[in-house]
C-alpha cells in the first residue's frame, strides 16, 4: 500500500534536509522526496535510512547470559562458550526455533534495524536426523520473518566437517551437517519456495568457514549462488588462524582472497585477525567485513583493526551474531570505543570528509550492511527500498539537536529508546517504539524460553 512520511529532519543521499515528505510506492520503494505536505500518512521527527543486521544465529538468543561463569577446568574462552551452545542443540525443536527467531527479529526492528541476514546452520533434528521436509528449519525462519515483517536474507550454511583434517561432526554439530549433494538439494528446495514470500526477501549462501568446508565443496557451493550474497566466517579465533595456516599454508583471509572470486557479493564475518597486507587487500576487494562488536567483545575475540581498514576504504556491516544483546547504537559505539581503549585516543574512526563520528559510522554501516545482505537500501533516495527508521525528536536526549549531532548523541549516549518507527521495504513494523505484533511474539517467546530453561 502506497504511503508517505513527513519528517522534520531527514538524512538523505544529498545530506540533511528539513521538512520533507518521503513517498513510498506499493513495491516498498521510495518513489518521491518532496516538500509537498498534502497527505502524509505518518509524521516523524528524525528520519534515517535503516541499517541491515548482517550476521545472526537467532537461536543463540536463548542462551544469552548463560555462559558468563568461569570454567574452573579450562581457560575460559570461546570454546567453553561453545559447550553451552551445544547443550541447547540437544533440545531445540522447530517450534522453538521459530519463536526465538521471531523474538530476535522483533528486537532488531525495535532497535532500529530494518533487515536481517540469518546465517542458518541448524538444519536437522537432534542427532542429525533429517526432518521430513529437509528445509524445515529454514522455513521456520521465513515464517518468523512473515510475522515480524523484517526485510530478510536467508543464508543456508554448508557445514561438512569438524576441522581441516576432515574429522567427522559429533554431538551438537550433527544438526548442522550436510554433504554437498544434500546441501544442493536443500538450497534448491528453499529457492523454489521464495515465490511464497515478500519480494524483497533474498536467498544467499554461507559456507560456514574454511575449517568446516573443503576447498572443492566451497567452489561447488558458491556456484549455486551466482548473483546473491556469499557469507563466510573468516578469522575470529587465533586457534582457527593457526589451524588454517598449518593445513592450507596461508592465513584464512589471505587464502580466501587468493583462491576465491571475492567481490561485492562477499561478506567476511569476523575479519578480526588480519595482517596489514590482508587488511589492505580486503579493503580494496569490494567485499564487506561483517563486524559483530558486541559478540566479539563478549567472546574475547580481539579488536578489529578498524582504522587501517576504514581509512583504506574498506566496507563494513554490523551483525548481532550471538544476539547476547541486540542494540544498534551499542554495536557502533563498541566498534569505536574499543579503538579508543586500544589507541588511547578519542574519535578514532571518522575522517576529514565526515568529522562526525556518529554519522561516519552510521552511513558506512548502512551502505556496507545493505550490500552484504543484497538489498537496494541503506540510503534515502528515489528508487531505494524504504528501509527507514525514525527517532523521537521530543526525547530529552536529542530534543532541539539537529543534523550530525543527533547521530553522535544516539550512537554514543543513547539506545533503542529513541526509536519511534521502523519501515522494512515500506512495511510499517514499529510504531511508537513498539513492534506491531509484540504481544503475540513476546508471549510465544516467553513460553518457549521457560520450557527450554527447565529442560537444560
Ligand atoms: Zn557467526
């Protein structure tokens, strides 16, 4: 349904504009930007292009807060967190997966994201048994997206082995596993169902990592998706850098850059550990670095070398990954403040062209995120998808502020409480800060999470 939004201030592709009306057509695209206030459907304060959330494993939302105790038997790092995650894998049903995904998408929308990419590897039943419909759990994510109205990019994951020595999957990992023939079957089945969903939904592909997919099968997998996003976990943990170096003779991002057709369709998730040559070449490749600052901090991964990468022109997007905390402004804040702590300096990432750190981070994350999830969005411009977020200009934190200072204040001093409205491809999903289906989604999630906590 065609609609229009009147905004007191809006960040368009031409910069900040005051008192404009953004018109949206039946396909969810911005059809006009005018000063004609005759029939605006909705009036808002500050209108921004909304970000895409480029990386999520929705089911991990259910374990937020449950892996924060010191493990007396082990050095407490990523691998002990993974043990808790595998306990969940023994019990999650398709109904649970759908309820959690809907909650995650709703929280993302209320935080100000308009779209989401799900890096989906939980394909099978506990023990690795196939569901009657191979794509059962993928369909549950699409069902959640229909409920929430979020702009959705599905990334089915190819996960074949437990490590580069080809060891077999075991325990919780059995739910992830596909050989390449089974994966092609899965991908084809999902693709045939895309006609049943909103037209802005996208199907891409995600070879899990160099650890979990052999080089031959990596090529076979990306051949399935010649025009759509390709995401891969790249260089999150020192342990995996060493494993890849020993097995393939190069660090993972170097190997990917030298052996894969890396271009604008690629998103390298957790490009945390790179040497200077890798940073410079990834920045020039056109690919997006998928950064997940809150999760990477929570897991103690390390600090992404953002100054060198961004000043080299590198594109990035933001992902909530483990969903331990879903908070758009906090993700961008963490990205910057981790650099400040490391460099012992303020305002590290913005540049001379865009001195405002809030605006620099926001606009870069908007364009890189849209590219990574395969959406024509991330900017307020005629022809782009109407992925939009509005902030409440009457909120005391930003009242009377204008332009870039609004973004600096949101990113460095506030959270989701400023978000008043969100549109995903023109679908008005959040009004007055509340998702349109909040009661139903939240009560379903509450029932699910109580049941899971009793079963752990
Ligand atoms: Zn991940």
